[in-house]
C-alpha cells in the first residue's frame, strides 16, 4: 500500500472480530514502530505486547475493574482485540543519552532545559507508525489512554522508570459505530498551513 493511502485510510477502530493476528504480521507492525525517530537516538521507547485472551483479558480486568464501569463500557467489541500494545517511554534513557560527551559538548542542552520532553514526542511517533503499519497490513487499530497505569503496568512487570503513553488495540476490524468525534469536519489544508507568516 502506498503511504498516502495508509494515511488516508487510517481511522480509529473500536470493534474487532477477536480472531488472532498472524505472528509475522504483528512482528512487522512492531518493527515499523521501532523505526521511529529518536532524539539523540536515545531509543527510549518500549512496547509491551499483550496477545491472546489471557493477556488481553488480564489488561481489561485491571483497567475496567469496576463492574459498573465495565457494564456501561460503550465499546464492548474493543475488548475482543487480540493484541494490545502499550507504548512506553523511558525519561531516564534520554537523561543518560544527553549526559554523554557528544551531547554535552554540543551545547544543545538536554532534558532539563527542553520545553517539550522528547520521550513523549518519540513515543507518539512510534505509536503513529504502529497505526499506519496496521492499516498497511489490513488491520484495525485504536490508540487510547492506558487505563489505570498504576495497576496495569506493575501487573505485567513494567519497570518503575517507564511511563505509559497510550495503548494500541490491534486486530481484524468488524462493523462498528463511529465515535462521536468522527462527525467533526477535518480542518482544510489552507486553514492549517501558514506559509511565510500567520
């Protein structure tokens, strides 16, 4: 698939048929996410991959532990996604990298002076590549906030120095009800782009 069609075809899918995704397909999607830009090539992004009903079910049991909340959950077929990928960042990887001689001598500064923490930027890029690779593989995907990271992450052995950016659900899509935000029109190019000055 050409990149432009993957970009145009990408949408958030909230309903999955529950059938497994071939391991080699998952590996290609994960490898695409691994290839995102990285500030200083610090490579401070990790991916916690949960596959199959036992692992994904455990995630949802922790994230939707409140029975009333689970009963009211608007997207029940989201829970059928056979793969969940938690995108994690490591601020300590960036602090360590920007403490190395080539970075300290460059005068560019580091995490202590950055206006934007680059671990979040790099994590967002990895997540976007994961979403696009899913489209390229014919999968549906949804990026959503990692629910209750304080209970979810330790349950899967995630080190304390990792921060959860988001979770991406992956799988074979089924007919779903679009989210309410999908009715909002996309801003036209001429409204977004400011050439030369505002």
